[in-house]
C-alpha cells in the first residue's frame, strides 16, 4: 500500500474521546426483555495525525456506563499517541495485541467488557483513518488487500486449534476468484438486509402494524421481533405480525438473553408454529454449551440459533462455532476488539460453513458492519445467499455519511473510511451531559442532571 | 439474623473508592509469562452506614487500569447509597442482580471485565460490613446461616441446567451434619495451603532455593512454579525445584494462559515426568472446550487442569465444570461478582465432585478466600482432603487483620468481617498517585508521574 504523506506527517498527535448519548428511552426505541430503557449511546474516538487528517471510531453503549468506557479509552490512549500509523498498519495484528495484552491492563479484562469495548472504538478509528489515507471505503480497502496483508491484521492467538494463518491464507486466495464480478454486482445491487424496526418490545400493536407496512412497502422481506417477556403476549404478537407480513416473508425472534436453557427450549417449542428462522440470544451470551443444547433440540423444528452481539471475543466465537451452538453468527463491530478481531471470526465461520448475519441497529453499527459483510461477500465467502445484515433506522441522521438502504439492500459506501464520522451538530447537541439537547432536557426536567446528583 | 441497630441507622450514607497500588514490579514479585511487571494493586471500597460503621472491600488489579475500575465503582455507587443494609441482606441475591443487570449498564459487561470487578469490590465491602454488624468473621457468618438464607444470597440465573435452588438447599442441609465438630477442628488446626512464593518467573535460582527452603522449614509440602516462557528453562527450573523439595512434596505448575491448546498438550508432555499435580491456566481463560481437550489428554499422565482466577463469571464456571475442563476449581474472591456469585460456584463444584482450590496471593485475596474455603469445609463439602488455598506472603502487612498462616495452614480468622480493612498508613502511603510512597518514588525518578504525562 502506498501513502502520499511523509513518515513524520503520519504520526498520531492526539486521541480524543467523547461520551455521546441519544435519549431513545423516551420512545422505547431499542427496548427488549433485558434492556427496558436504553439510551442509545457511544464512546466516540477521534484520532488525528500530524498531517491534520482525522479518523473516527466508536463503540456502542446504552447510556449509563459510557463514562467508564471513556475512561478506558483515555487509559489506552497512551499506547496510541506518538505511533506512526503506517507502522501500525504494516503489522496491525501485532499492534492490536499490544493493546489487548498490555501486561498490567489485561488483568481487568482480558479481552472482554469495558476494556475490549474501548479497544474496539480505538481500532475502528484507526480503520476509518486508514481508509481515508488510501481514499477507499473500508470494505474496499479490505477487499483490495492481498491475503498476506489481510492476515497480518489478525492476532491468531488461541485460535490455532480451529484455524491457522496458513488456512486463512488459502481461503483468502480462493476468495480472489471472481472478485471483480462480485464487486460490480455489489455496486449495482447492494447487500440484503432485514429489519427489527417494527419489533421492539415496548411498541404498541398500532405502531408495529404501521412500521411493518412501511417496511414491506420499502421491499423488506425479513422481520425480527422481540420475545421473552410473556409467552401469551409473544404468541399474540407473533400472530399479529404473521397476519401482517404473511408466511412467505421471513420472521426472526430475539429473546435478548432472558431464558434459562430448558426454558428457552420449552418457550420456543410454543412459538415454533410461527416458523421463525432463528431464535436470537436465547440465554446467557457466555453459555456455549447451553446454546449447543438449545440448537440441537430446536434443529428438528427448523429453528436455528443466532447469537454474537454480546459475544465477548474470538475465543468465545470459536467455541460457539466448534460446538455448533449457533447457525447464524452475529458479529458486532463494536463488541469484540474492532475490525481486526472480527476478521478472524469471519474466517472461522467460513471454514466451518456458518452464515454471518451481523448485528446492527445501535449507534453507528449499521454504518460499520455493512463494510465487513461486503468484504466477506466480495473477497471471502463469495456469497450473500441466505445472509442478512440487520437494519434499523435510528441515529443515521447524525452521521456525515450514513448508510443508505434501498429496496432492502445496503448500498455499497463510496466515501473513504468506515462511515463513522459524526456531524458537528450531533456532537454539539448530544455530548453528555454538556450538549445543547441534554442541557435543554435537564432544564425541562425530562432527565435529571447527573452533574447535580453525582457523589 | 438480629441486629442491634435501628432501621434508620442501617442506611448506607456513603461509598468511597480509592486506587491503591504497591510497586511490586520493582522486584519481579508476581511476575509470570503473561504479566511481566505487575504492580499489585486494588480498587478499595469503603461503605459507611448512618450508625458510623464501615465495611471494606476490594478487587485486585495489576496497576495500570485501576482508575477504570474506580470509575466503574463510582458509577455503580448510585445503586448502593441510600439503601438500608438489612434490606440488602434479606434478599441479597435479588439485590446482587440489581447491580449486575442494571438495564443500561449491563451492556458494557455483562457480568465480566471492569464492571464485574467493580461489583466484586462493592459486594465484598457489603459482606465485610455484614460480618461487622453481627460481630462474626464472614466464614462463620456463612456457616451459621440456615440453608434458606444462604440460598437467598445467590442469583441462580443461567445455572438451572446444572443446579437448582432446591438442590442447593439439599446439599446445604446435608452440610449441617457434623458441622460443630468441623468448626472445632478448623479452629484448632486451620486450613491447608500451598505457596507460589518460590516460583515467580522473574526470580533467580538462588532466590528460588532460599525461598523454597524457607517454606519447607515452615512446614509447606506443596509448591507452585511458573512455566511457559521457554521449555528448556522450564525443564531446568523444575529439575532444580524437584531437587530441593524432593518427590514426596507436591508440585504444581502455572502457565498463565500463554499456550495454544495443542501447544499446552505438547509442552506438558515434556514436563510430565516432574509429576505436577496440575497445570494451571494452560490457555485462554475463556476456552472451555480447549481446556476440556487438554484435560482429557493429560489425564492419563496424572496431570489435572486448574483454572479460575480469570474465569469471568458463574456461567463460564458452570461450563468448565460441565465439560470436565478442570479438576481444580480456582475461585478468586475479586474476579467474579463477589461472595454471592462465588457461593454458586462452590455449590456447582460440590455437586459435580470437583475440588475447589482458591486462587490467592494478590492484594487481599488470601485474606478473603480463606473465609470462603473455611465455610465450604464447615458447612458444604465437609472435607479439606486434597484441597489447598494458595498462599503468598505479600502485602499482608498493610491489613489491620492479615491472614495468619502457621505450619502451612491458614488459621481461622476470629475478627468480625472479611479481613479486608487496610491500615491507615497503607492508604496514606500507597494511594495512587498521591500517596507518600508514590510521591517519593516519582521524585526519585523510580516511576514517572502520571499527573505529568497524562493527556
């Protein structure tokens, strides 16, 4: 890869992080059986190099606690500032490990929870910056890399019993065949998606009906609905939604981790006649063996298991794949340690023949995962058959280059970077707690001001 | 349980948290293949009730990053302050879930990493306070509870496919038989331990020899040694230590997560003739299936697998136990969400016949885990046969009631609480970065002052 800048001008001079929150709890947007009142939020990272170019990255959060992730980003920033970005990109996997295995910091993870979310925000900003430097959207940056370079972005630690660097290289070399044709097809048609927009648990039937109609009119053929709070209500809701969308369209259901293992099996047997494609997050996101048992039992009913949005790292994903505990692998661009680690999950899923259907919908998630799934289509699996990216129409208006969905397909981004840059107004209004919108809501008593209640 | 205080005086009026660090990296104390330069540290929580009584709790860290855990404790404190402690203790399991499943905060865990460490520090402080209120050491507070009350301390969410509340009650009722006799035996003899003191990776042969001799003279018959950096050096080190301790004493080895799955198997086959009782943390702490494979392969060689100090929560422990991926279950009092969650691990381990051998050695860990293991002996498993608590002689001098080890046995604590209170001088000297010792080390240039280098 060639760069037009001098080495000195490629040095990182600053890393800034902001706590940005949107008051989505006011309208139950994003509500589910486990997360009843989310304020869709993020820790937003800006990395600037000497040349004056900036990269933007984020990790998604639900409001409270974002300040903890912000603190983690600040702590990690000393490992970033002063680095020359091209040194990072040359052996990106090695650099990634310096963040995730810092000898003192790793104790408070390792590679999970707050510190790994902070890592994701930083890593995502570095990818956005990389795309801007070479003037390519990240999907194309990835697709244009030769296999050796892509593999150098990945830390294969703890994966070798499922995938080796050599196997990854072979799959990526194979992925080069027919690539140009797929790029053209992608640029023409985009990548298919489904929506969860009509299915939030806090929504009334009227709102569900109106939204489902709206998305069918837009060409959507796959809908996801939240379940798990009350079996009787779930049956009513699924009847209601099947009446609207009919039986030819695809229905997925999502329990957001509320069940015990056996409870998930029993509950889903009651919902099986609504023919859901998958049950998402039936139980604890850490319970590989539990998911495997659920998957085995539901298989004869034609129901797959989907999970991943809270899967904490590649080692957990490895086990979910090994144990056939999921049939739909829902990588999340903000959960595990950013693009680099997610690439390893795509490689394992491809090797083991599991479909990747990214989780999205949270702040910036649609913007980011579209790139990854498009790379997979173009340069790894070569197929979008039976795969979908999640799509929810929330918070896109705050991005400079929001994702564009037409006829239930994500259109391939054309702008350089990872589509993660916020508009200036978004920051002015929604930085927490000092943004204009927040100040105004505190004044009106809609939310209480944390600056007055904190200890 | 009866309390002598009025309801009003049992209200929590404040929660304070401090970043406390000890400069252990200066002498390679605590060094291993993964953590080369730890500064043994903690986030130290003080909870005060209206009556003026305080409870102290902590979570162990390795230095950098403690400020992130401190921030998490601050965020969680709004869920604590204002509560009446007896309401908490009455349905402690329910209260525990309000911390670990807060609808917005759980996203940045859930139940793992920074937020779960912060939860542990707070929960441990509540147990210390409980012990002080009823004037009992925590092991005795636990042992004196009737089974119903103990079970009410536990959140069984996600565990029901391995253990139910009813099964827990049955085991605890059975544990009452012969309890008095075991209490007397415990008070007389204490609980057996092993030491890692002589085995840090950064130590010279001379230092290893001197320390091993010292601990043999003190009656120790079990020694743990760090391995995993270099096979040849490991062989030399194990030869060296077997020459000192002989073949009748027990030897454990600990790789601190450095290996791939197959690498662990291959490496340990080379070390098998030194007859280690267990290999500890052979690979990623998240890799249940990997550990299971290692355990299956090493079983014919007489080597067990030990892990748990970085096991992030009860759901992972459940799977390690289900998959027979460990033969020695190393709970850590500061890693999973404090006493309440650890009780559930003891119950599962007992049901499945796995020995619990707690991890200790980090700041305050010996002080805390002795209570848990003594409760298990007295009121659950009824046996200390083939079990050991880890013991390392570091940082005990900073505690008001340090653990006391005599003739390789922890003596049962007699003072009320969880043994987690720091001496005033310890805080004056080692609060980071403003403590006297740190100021002095910054002045001498031994460490750089973070207040001058932070962004």
